[in-house]
């Protein structure tokens, strides 16, 4: 097929990283897309801050600190502005961003975008709207994250116990959720528990820089055991799929800094209904009134959470619908969408 080069200059990771422990959403997406390209028959070179080369599941992982190839059919620069100038002989240049696009308004980004003019890929409508039209891009495309087979293959058995889960960034509303849970949700549901799988380790250097703030919220959560709150270690994708197989509902208010929310996408595909608020992108991840609820306000959030924790019939209907409707966009479909950006493959 074609040679595809991908590059990321954030934290060190390769294709084995998500198998061995927690990994952030942008890095997980990078790994999944690279492997999907390889499965579709392409030659894939993935440059990251790994210390040594390796070949994993069809992807050649190489240290970005070393010499890079200068030609490819497709080059995907992941997030960083310094990556935009690499692979000068690329047939098609793509800038894949994962955060709200206001950071592109800095001169160090604008100056490089003006020269390289890459097609910029956003993960959803909310995400795309965060980028002003005057930013000098070579094109704009929305390609949602795919959902990995780890989660589309989850099998559920029977009615889940009243276990709510939170698997996003601690700083994205966990303190708010804890207050609602302790004061208004858990008292209405006998035996209800809130399981938290999150921590600084998941987010590399970003997590290290914010570890004090994250740990302060987690310590608060640990003190709420009497209210059914349990803080558990962040886990690998395979272990997370086992968690979702037994979970009742995902509770997440949303955050304006979220542009896709892989946690919601993966849990929905696993058959876990969700309660969210209309903040950021999260309402794009569920099918309202079919696979979850978009709450109008805190009171509505509490009511909907209690409903899904107590009403077995309603929960089962939403869970079955999530399995039916939320498994159709995998990383294979996402890779195909990226391929269509190549002029020769249109």
C-alpha cells in the first residue's frame, strides 16, 4: 500500500505501553491508529520518545531523537508544533490535534502552520468549532477517535450491581461529582458504590506537573469510603474492559478542555450507560435517551444517575442499545478516513 509516518514528541510510549499500564487518550489514539494502518497493509513508522527501536504488531517504533526518514506518502504530526516541519517530502501532511484549538493561536504555531499548511484533523464538532476560520490551515477534517476491539468485544452478563465509575482526568470534575454522590446520589441507592480509576501516572509529564492538585482530590475521595467511594489504581486497557463489563453507569459532567472523551466512547461501546452534562464534547459521545442521559443541571444529573442505578429495566435497555449502536466506528474506520485524505486514494 503506502508508507505512513507518524510522530509524537510528548511522553515516551510505544505499542506495548497501553498493554502494560494506563495511558492518556492522545497517546492511546496514536497507538491505535498506527496499528490500524498496519492491519490495513501499510508500512508504518512511528516516531516517539522511546529509547530504542522495536517492531510491534506491524508498526516500526523508532526514537524521535534520532534521524528521521524524509519522504512518505502520508505524514501525521501529532500535537506538537516542532513536528510540523519534519518529513519534508511527505505527499500529504496532516496535523492531528487533541485539545481545544486555542493553543494554535500562539505565534510558534501560527508561523509554522502558515508555511506547512497541513490538513488539520479534529475529533468532533465541538473540537472543530474551537479553531477560528482565519487560522492558516491546508484544510479541516473531522475524524472521531475509533474504539478498540478491546472494548467492542466486551460481553456483559446479567444485571450489573449499582457500581458507578469515573475513569477520566481527576481534575475534570471529580470534586464536583464527589459532592453530588455523597450528598444526593448514594443516599438514594442502597449499596451504591463509586469506583474511581484515575491518577497522575496516566498522563505522563502533564500528570507529574499537576500531581499535587490531583492527589488532593484523590485523598478527599479516599476519605469517603463510608459513602461507597473507592479509589483504585489506573489500569491497562485490557483490565479496564473487565471493569466496564461489570459497571452499571459512567458518571461524568464534562469539561470544556475535553474534545472527544475516550473514556465515554470506550465505556459506551462496552455497554455502560452514561449520565453527562452538555459541557464540551461529551454529549457527542452518547445517544440521548437511548444510551444515556444529557442532564440539564445538577438536579437532573442526580435524578438520572439514581434512575440508572436503581431501575434494572431502564438500565438494561440503555446498556443493550449502547452495545448495538456504539460499536460501529472502530480504528479501522478511522484509519480509512485518514487514508481518504491522500489524493491518490480518493
